C-alpha cells in the first residue's frame, strides 16, 4: 500500500502480486480500488494470473488502464500484443502511445494525445519529465534520426488506430474499453504518460453500496464519498507486522467522511468500540501517523483483535454494513499434523488468527481429529506453515487430504437439513 502526490492529486496505490500462487487476498484488494492499472510483459503477453485478476475487475466493471512494459527488451510485435489483450479481456484497446522500435533499437514512444515523440534513454536515475520530446511535425528530423524504425512505427500505428475505436471516457469508466500505453518501467520511461492518464481519466472515489439497518430491516443505500459520516470497510488484515508486539493491522478503505486522530470508532458487526493503538498511512515501507484522511484513502488501524475481513467501521452515527467482499471456495486441502503435541494451544491460536486474516481457511472436523486447511493457491500452505513456525512457534507437517471441494449448504427449511 502506498500513497503518493501527483499533480495536486492524492493517488492511493494498492499493488497486488503477479505470481500464479497468489491467495484470496489479491482478489479482495481489487474490491478496494476504483480503477486498475494492468501491467503486461511485452515478451510474455497476458499471463495466467492476469486473467484471473481481470475476471474480478470485469465482475465489478472496474476501469482498466493498460501499460505494456519492457519495450527495451526483445519483445513481440505491438499489434500482436494489442490483439491478445483484446481477445483475453473481451474489450477493445485504444492506443494512447505507440512504440518506435524495440529491444536494442527502441527509440521511444509516440504520444497520440500530444502528437510528439518522447525519445528513450536507458538509466533509472532520470525523472519521467526529463526525457527529450520532439513534435511529429518535425518529420524529417525524426526520419533522419530513427530511420526505418520510425517509418515502420508510423505505419503500424495507423493500422492500430484505424482498427480501434476512438477513446470514449464513458466506455472506459464502464469497463468497456482500455487505453494502452507502452514503455519501460525500470527506466522510468513512458510512466509519466500513465500517471497523467490516471489523473485525467481514472474516476475519483465512487459511491459504495451498503445495507442500512432501519427498524431491524436491511435497506440498500448508496454511500456517497462526500457524506459527512465516517465509514470504511476492512479489506485486509495482516497479523504480526511487528512480531515483538503481536500487533495486527486492519487495512481500511475509507468510503465517506473524514478521519481525524482520536475519533470514536465502532465495528458494526459487534457494535463494539474500536480503540486502535495507532492509525497510520503508508508510503512504501514507511508508516506515518494519520493527521486526516478522506474517502478513497487507505488507513491502517493497529489493533489486538476484534476486527475481521469485511467489517464495516463507522464513527457510530450511521448503522450500515458494506457488502461485496468476496470469499472463495477453496480448491486445495491439506491436513495439519503438529510435530510437538505440547504446542496445541499455540497452533490453535495461530490458525485462529491466520484464518481471521484470510491467509487460509480452517476447517475443524465435528468428531475430533486433525484440522484441515483450505486454500486457493498452493503458496498459501507454505506461507502459513512458515508463519506458524516463526510467529507462533508451532512446527507443523502438512499431509495430503481426501477432500477436493468445499460448499456452503443452504435450505429454505433449515430443520430438515439438520434431521
């Protein structure tokens, strides 16, 4: 989680891991954002994990900006990449910048909005605004400097713009088309164009759907970001960020109102007052105490329990509950075997906390026996095993399980189910 200022706008960045063994956490983070920046490796195209994340974005009609990275390497043809992104996303691509050459002959990008070419130079110490820009009207100078690469780029750019629709902001906001940018992140090149697009095109905090409790009845209500009452939703809980203090940070996406230090807060699920020991915002590895925060900001509440994933936190003036935090049926199962039976208490405490955090799903057999862990990705098991040993001093062995699926059972007549 990171907060940054750009052109007098506050941008809250939530970075999700791209590896294929990601967990449910990754999906839940996507519920806290108003738009997504999809980074595509220009050599590998759309990868398996990107497809799964995009499905979640598509379910919520999240606007997506696309950045095709690593153009300074030997990569695929840009028209190919656009074609693949369109096929995989099921939405048209609208090029906003276009690459001139690639790999060793990568000359830069043509910005279709400003009709100028930004010239590429490698090296990460340069600021994005320091790259040289040449207007396209200086065609002779550009042809002379970049030769055949420039002529080829103009040709393929015409093909791409001819085949794609004109940019339509309404369609973008509805998740029906994606603007595409090219560049090289490691060299800070092509990044400023993306940041400008984020400020110019991406939506400011949107209204959030919640259910309001009126006379013990739930009424659906749109909470507007400018509403005066403070309200937010916990989309991630991380335990033991400081192992010596056994603390837990609840990451809250603010949906309305303003937070100020010392405010009285209430967890709506339990109706209990929340007394965080500290409230912080994040700047990469750095944490800073919050002076004030508004709708769209991500704040971290340091607590010692009592807060779960999906909890709604308010200042107590409104009685509402946010909806829409996804929980997934696990696809993989392992049985927990404790190596030292004397550590049972530590194991139970660890699994209870890691389960609340959403790192893993814990199943207890009704008739005694070993506990079961369920996960969406294989890596979750390894992470939990490592954390149980390091943070709770419970050394476990994971064994295969005969279970292959978990389902929630509901019925109109619950009594019959029990019989």
